[in-house]
C-alpha cells in the first residue's frame, strides 16, 4: 500500500537518507530500528508526508505523493495518515476527548459526530473515565493512549509511530504494545513504527534496521509477504543479537528495555 522508492534527503551538507526504498503492505506492522542519528525519524516524517525528500517517490496505493500541492497533501494526510509521537503532543488546554476529536473536526466532521467517535475510541482504549481530563491530569500511559485514539479518529490507512513507548515505564509499554497488536489483528491496521523498545519491535511482522542513512540487509527470517493470519515470526531479539550486527540497537543508550519480555 505504501511504496517508498529511492528517497534521498540532506540537511545542508549532511546526507541523512541515502537511497531508501521500502514497501509497506496492508495490515503489516513494520518496526524501524537503529542507532540515534541513523535517519529513522526523518524517514518516518517523509513517509508520513510531514517532510519532503530531495529526491524519490512515495506511492500511496498507486498515487504519487511527492510533488502534491500542500493543501491537497494536508487533506490527504488528515484523512489517511495517523501519527503517534514519543511525547504525546496533546494540546494542554483541551480535554482528552477534544484532543482526539480535533483531526475529525479539521476533516469537516460535525462536532457532535466527532465527539461521539472520540468517546468511542477512548472507551475502546480503556479511557472511559478519563475522557474529560486534560493531559496534565492523566498518566503518561493514558496520554499516549489518547494520542493513539487521536491518530485513529479519521480511520487512517496507515499509522506512523515514532518511539511511541520511549517515555513510558514497562507496564505502560506493554499496554501500548498490546494496542498496536490489536490494531493489526482485529482492525487490519497498518503500522510503521520507529522504536528502541525491543519488546515492541518484537510484535512487528518485519524489522528494518537502519544505520547511517541506509537500510541494512534484512534481519528477520521472514522473506515472504505477510498475510492476515497471525503468524509467529522469528525476529531476532535485538537484546540477544550481540553477534549479529545489532549492537548499535542496544548500545544506543536511550533506555534499558526488554527485561520484561516474558
Ligand atoms: N531538521 C533538521 N535539520 C538539520 N539536521 C537534521 C534535521 N533533522 C534531523 N537532522 C539530522 O539528521 C540526522 C538523522 O536524524 P534523525 O532522522 O532524527 O535520526 P534518528 O531518528 O534515527 O535518531 C541526525 O544527524 C540529525 O541531527
Ligand atoms: Mg528519531
């Protein structure tokens, strides 16, 4: 559904993405891992149309997004793409429900409908009794679940998540991990996430490793396409993969995770 082809991006003299190509299939969870500075966030931002590449192609269900006019692109993004960031980026002066409803209001949905849909999503995400709280009155995990609800409100085709568990403790990380798994398995959602969290990467159908602006050769054992059956893929656990060139992934020092994997 998403074809990223031959993407290049520089910031000044710094070439951050060097000929990146990647296909994302429907109902697939793809995890992007790699050391800090590898270009993961830049790739995610380009794939999510928040940033423009210098060169390359981005085909979304066959439609070229590179070169699309800003206004059209914003509308496209609002309708088709959901984002979850490391820090929830909820608006502090609005309640959880209002924050979740916002992208629907921007899409032109009536306030009544948007608020109803927001409530439904918040209930599904276990936040029934938090809907009218402002972000400051919620825990980190609750805020991140609210951000996921916000990402889902316009029924996006794809969700991009940049370190979605990066600021959470292990109980909340497990919660988020379960939500992403359910999104794929129960709702057929496509997710691309950047993560240092090896347990979160463990739910992915495919793990893409990046270093120095490039995608490294595959580190999963899975070569084929992902179908919609629950498949147990043997993804190398980066925390156990010391000899497999994955040291950078653990050695990044952002957080120590994975000890509660089972
Ligand atoms: N807006 C920007 N302007 C200049 N340099 C940037 C910008 N965004 C990212 N970079 C640089 O690009 C490189 C890759 O950054 P990033 O994509 O954030 O990597 P990662 O998410 O893998 O840590 C880093 O060296 C970073 O400093
Ligand atoms: Mg990053």
